[in-house]
C-alpha cells in the first residue's frame, strides 16, 4: 500500500513540477528570442537610415565604414544593395552570391515580409537573416541585409534552462520528501494496526499509541485498543471458565455419583427402574460435562498455540496408532467388527501423544459404534511433503452428504434407529484439536459404502 501511495503522490508531484517548468522554459526562450529580434531590428533600422542617406547623397562611404565597424564588433555580416542590385556596403562575409541571401534580397526588393524568427533553443546554431527594404511608401530604393548570430542567445537560454531545471529538480526532491513523510504519517498507524491485528489473532494483547496519523486513524486505533482489551479479557475468562468448571462441577458430580452408588442397596424393587434411569442420566451428564470441558480445553489450547506457544513434545504416529488399536480391540470384538491397522512409515507429528490418542479414540469409538456388525475398520497413514495423513475408514452405512456437513458441529448426533446415544461433542473436539495443531479433519464417503475420517497433521522437525 505504501508503494502504491508513494507512486501516486510522486506522479502527481512530477506532473505538477513539469506543468510549471515546461511552460517556463518556453517563455524564457521566447523572451530571449524577442530580445534578439528587437536588438537586430534596431540595427537594421539604423542601416536603413544610413542607406537612405547614402542614396540621397550618392556617397556610400559612411555606410560602408559603419558596416565594417559593426562586423568587427559583433562578428555579424552586413550587406546593403540598391534597387539595381549594386552593392553599397558589404562586410562580415555576407554576399549577394549566397543563395539564401540572394533570395531574401529579391523578396525584400518586392517589399515582401520575411519569415518569423524561430524561437532560440540551447542547441540552436543557425544564424538568422534579417532583411529590410530601403525607401518610403511603395518605392524601394534598396535592401539592408544582416545575418545575426544566435550563439549568445542560445547560451543565455541554456543558462536559464539549467537554472529552471535545477530549481524544478530541487522542488521535485522537496515534494518527494514531503510525499514520503506524508505517506509515512498516514500509513504508520496502519502498519501498527496490522501488527496489532496479527498479535490479537495470535492471542496476545496489543496496545497501540493513538497519537499518530490523521484523526480518523487515531479514532480507529482507539477503537482497536478497546477491542484488543475485550478479546484478551474474553480469552482470560475462557481460561478461568475451564479452571472453574473443572473444579466447581467435577466435585459435585463426583459427590452425586458416590451418593447414587451408596443408595443402590437401599432402593426397593419397585424403585429399581427409576434408580437405574437416574444412574443413566448421571452417566450421561458426566460424559457431557467431560466433553464440554475437553472442548473448552481444546479451544484454550488453540488460543495458546496461536499465541506462539509450541513448547510441547511431538509424538510418534505409528506408536500411538498401535497402542490405541490394542486398547480398542476388545470393544471391536464386542461390537462384532474387525479392527486392523495397515503398516505405515515412521512419522513424528506436531501433536502431543495424549491429544493424538484422544483424537484416535474419538474416531475409533465412532467407527465401532456406528459401523455395525460385520463391518471392517481399517486404520492407515502416510507421510509426505511435511504432512502426515491418518485415515480411519469403515465399511458401515456411512453418512449422507448433508450429515457429513453437520457431523463436526456441537451436539449433533445421527438420528438413526439403533444408533447409540452420545454427547455429540466427540468429532467437534477432535476437529478443534486437529485444527489447533495446524491440521485438518475431513469426513468423506467411502467407496462403495462407509465413512472415512481423514486427519492431516504437520510433521515435526526431523519427522
């Protein structure tokens, strides 16, 4: 953004300086040309008077002497002829035998006006030929021709143009510096806001100075500081909620469980159904509480990891898979499903062993619970291009596309006959845990039927 702003500002500055400098260059050249024309016309007029006197007195000696003195002083040629093309005065190398001189003389004898003098430029070198008829009224008694050098005028124009160019360059440099300072003044708060937004997105507190930049940006910075305080406060409240819930809710639940267990021998026969229903609800409430606390911990972990805290040990994927397969084999046998792991490469992933085991537990639990009798569950993994891919696939009934899109939402459960009752938080927790580690959890329909849960996790250095 800074580059684009500077390009625009510098372009405007250069256009403004050029719009001022170029007309000034033309004006100075025109003024110097006009001074040259006025001075030489005055000299020509003086020679016209002398030529008229020489014609009246039939004595051209004074005219010739003046022409020679002029040529010596100014190094410019002078030629005076009468109406019959006879030379009355000739000095400075100007001769009627020269084609351009002859043509101008003939035009002046016909009382024709010569061409306008072109504006002198620093590179101009061709002399200017002035011609004026001698006589009064329409009667032309002769012609005065003067060849003027433009070297002095060109040097003056070059000097003026150099001064104008230096001034324009200095002004452009000053304006460019001002443009840089203006861009910095405007964009510095934006850069600070960008850094602050990045810090807040990483879970850090950001306090930006609200004293720099335009008034609108200062107001924006003040609003950002308030937002940063609110985000940090919310994050702190989240962490406190996890700690308080863990302490304040687990203890009463444990006490309730003990009371329910102690009541078992005292419940009469007719109250057994209600008692077992209450125990079931306590079990469900414990599972729901555990799930909510685990999800809150996963959210808190995601915030901590976003803040740059990666001081956790990675885990060996093949080791965790082997351990969890052994742990879930009895449950798979009870559910009459076949659970097996396909050999894979050694892979060290950026995820603690306890958390990776919890993710696998969720996927294996769902596969065993929903695949059905006779289904097969396969666990396989690959490692390539800095990423490990773990797949838990079953040959059960699977999910529809609509159900797959909802499966990772909180408290969603499949509404199917015979489906086990759960909290609807397992996949949500696994999805959040995988995402906090920079990975992804994706559910896919298996071919020809069934469901595949695909987990991608970044490999740890050396993995």
